[in-house]
C-alpha cells in the first residue's frame, strides 16, 4: 500500500509542540518517532504520514485540522471564536447575535 503524506504547516508543528510544553526529544518519544524525523517535519524538509500526524495531534492535544492552519492562532482569536468565558490571557469579547 502506498504511503500517503500529510502536509501540515511546519511552523504550526513547532507551535503545537512548544505550547504542549514538550522538547523535540520528549515529543518524538511520545509519538514513537526519532527526534531527527520530528525535526525534519518541523523544518518542512519531509512530511509525516497521516497516521503519524494523527499521533502528534493526540500527543499535543490539538485537533488534526489545527496542523493545516497557515499560522498558529493567537490567544485573542481563540477567545472570540470559542466564546469561552473563563479566565484567559486575552480580553473577553461578547459577540452580538
């Protein structure tokens, strides 16, 4: 069977790992890949397979779709989009219905 590569945004891979509080070594161990392979994905030199990207999504506790964003979402955008009214680093905005 042919290997199907995912095409995540490299900068989002780095952001997801760092915001999950993991080093390359720890993240690679949890995702069952070599640190060199994870670094290669983060640099955009190679791409993970779809199952590998799913594993990273689980390890980083991010939705799979997040890895296809052009850039990481800012905290203020998360507040407005989610409508979450909890203590956050961004100002809460009430959206008119």
